[in-house]
């Protein structure tokens, strides 16, 4: 959880309003994440594999345009 807190803390608050996880036991320390970032974690519903698929599909689409070395703190919003 410390790694997630360190990685997401530099983002503006509107860019880290929530975070969605799979239902793995590795996320049992979520109260620590919530306290560290002030965001609400969400879990994919059991027996709902399409939720995880949507999440992974969105990540794949982002990776097409954003190299792994991208610094998300440098992104701006264009309207």
C-alpha cells in the first residue's frame, strides 16, 4: 500500500477520487490506503468478471498512448 500511496499522492485530488481493485487478499490493507490518500477503494463484484475486464481493457487503451515512463503529474486537462 505504501507504493500505491507514494505513486498516487502527486496526482491532483480530482484525478484520484477512487480506485478499483480485484478481490485478491493482497488488498487487505485498504484502510491504510484510504487513510493515506483519502480515497474510497472499490472492489469488482464477485461473479462479475466483466467488471475486471472493463478495468483491464481501459488500462490497455491508456497504455497505447501513454508510455510506462510517463509522469502522470505532468498531464493537463484540455477542454
